[in-house]
């Protein structure tokens, strides 16, 4: 039904693109588009769907985030990229993915935006057990690199 209403699949990020803004969907004379808008609103509030521009999906898609990866998002709010990263780190939730671990650290310098980020990610429920939200100046973010042994350093 998404394709019938003009949505285009985005196979590079397992997403869909609708060429209409929220107001156009809500006020459409086509019943299918109004129903799609109502579903999107409900699914967004329940954490089932995250609405964002296609360009915002590019970073997570290019990074090929997998279960077990550690992700640091230094400019995380409003949270679209962060939610994608959390979903990827979590995988399908199977025992192998759970054992792999993984973590997303989401940072924003502004306290108000960091709260928005927390609210948006909270809709993901149990996926947030792999999330740490920080509010820090990204240019002076603490060194997160673990000390390495000499034999791991290339000369």
C-alpha cells in the first residue's frame, strides 16, 4: 500500500520515502494518504517508525553498523541517526546479537536538544539499554580511546 500511495523504497537503508510533507498528507483529498498520515503519527508515537529526511539516513547506512559496534554520535539531536544506530547495534534481538553487545553514545552540546534526544529515543523501549546520552562540547569531548599496547601501533 505504501507504493500505491506514491512511496518509494530506499533499499540502501531499509527505508521508504514519501514525496509529501506532513501537512500535505494530513489535508489530502485522497483517503489513502490521510490514512497513511494517521498511521505514521500513531506509529511514530509508539516508536515503530522514525520519520526523517532521506539525507539523514545516509551516515548510518554508509557506516554499516552491526551488532557489537560502538558508535559515537557527536551531534546527535534530534535523534534520527541515533535511533538508526541503536536499531543496527541491537540487530534482530537474537541471542547472537545480544551477546555481541554494542553501544551508542549520543552527544549534544545543548541541554534542551539533549532532552529532546532522550524523549525521542525513549520510544524505542528496550533498545535504549545500549544508549548513553551526554551533553558536552564536542570539540572538547573526553578522550574515549582506550590506551593501546605498543605492538598495536603502526610505525
